[in-house]
């Protein structure tokens, strides 16, 4: 029995270590999110160019050192804002594919959820976010971080992978290529919508039609 004590203590210590690590990770994510939220609030009123890192730190109540720990550049906070704006849309997609679904309808529903978020964002800031996303992709490619970057950047990659696994897309379809194309259509559509080029038509209506046509076209090619 005495021999079991050290092992029990070892397991308890390991469990405690994991709990501490999870708590630290959770706090870190929350701090990063709070910084991005403070930045977004300032960008909505002052604009991206006129907002300094010092302004963001003052609004968030943190030091510059802490800001730069999470975001090496102000533009990296802009990228985090872009990721945050898609989180609810991603959750919507996961919710819809948990039951019988039509892929085209899910794509439009995801975009409709995203539209609710971007309607609260000034047009100039939307354009900055999409342009910085392109620049970040080029950096990720140059640094060999493509897998990590694709998972966070391409809104429809997870959905298309799920649809392919469910037999709704051809098994030999290059879903990464299609997700990249869908992302390009979405970001171009975001800039056009922000510039008022869609008139009374909704973002999800126009961009959903374009993305569904793109996905259907590549699916058809894969079946020929």
C-alpha cells in the first residue's frame, strides 16, 4: 500500500499542473480578447490609422509590454479582430451541420450570421481587416505557417471538409483550394458591400450566391 502513495501523489500533482496550465491558457486568451475588444472600440470611433498602441493600452488598462507580448504589431490586433468577427459564424455552421443539412443553405446562413457582425463595423475598418488578412497570408506562406494560418483564416474550410466527409462534395475535390477561393469571394464581397456597391441587396444574399456557384462549379468539374 505504501508503494501506491507516491504514484497517487504523482497523479494528483500532474492533474494540478494541467489545471493550472488550462487556467493560465484561458486567462491568456481572455487578455488577448480584451485587448482586441479595446482596440475595436477605439477603431470604430477614431479609425485604425489614428489609433495608437498607447491609446489601446490606456483603454485596456495594460502596459505596452503586455500588448506587444500578444501582438507584435498593431496590425496583428487587427487580424485578431477579424478572427473574432467570424467566431459566431463558425459556431452557426457547426450547429447547422450537426443535423441534416443542405450545404448551400448552410453557407448562406453562415454569411448571414457574419453580416450581423460586420454591420456593426465601420466600412473603412472592414476594408482594413480584409486587406491585412491578405498580407498576413503572404507572411504565413513565407514563414511556413500555412496549416496554422489556413485553419483560422479560411471561414469555410472546416465546413467544406465536413461536407466532403458527409458525401455532399466529391471525395477528390480539393477543399482547401475551394475554401481559399470562397474566402477571396467573401473578402472581395465585404469590400464591395462596405463601399455600398450592393445597394439594397444584403451581403449574405450576394456573396452566398457567388460562393455557392463557385463550390457547385468545382464540384461539377470534379465529377467529370
